């Protein structure tokens, strides 16, 4: 069965949100979002 393209767009939105959280330095929220994706925790921190 072909993958639903709506799911692919939803995943893109979630990944965009994850990148925004990481760019803002909100590691806790990024960890929660990454866990929700099943990708595990974000291991590297963003340091300025």
C-alpha cells in the first residue's frame, strides 16, 4: 500500500518544529518532541 502523503507532510511539519526548538536552544522540548517521533533523545546540545 502506498504511504499516505498527508502523513509525510505531517512529519515534515514535526521535523520543522524540532529544528526550530533546537535553534532556539529549547533542548527539553526538543527531547520530548524527538521521543514522540520515536527517534530517541537529542544527544547533542546546541551551545552558543
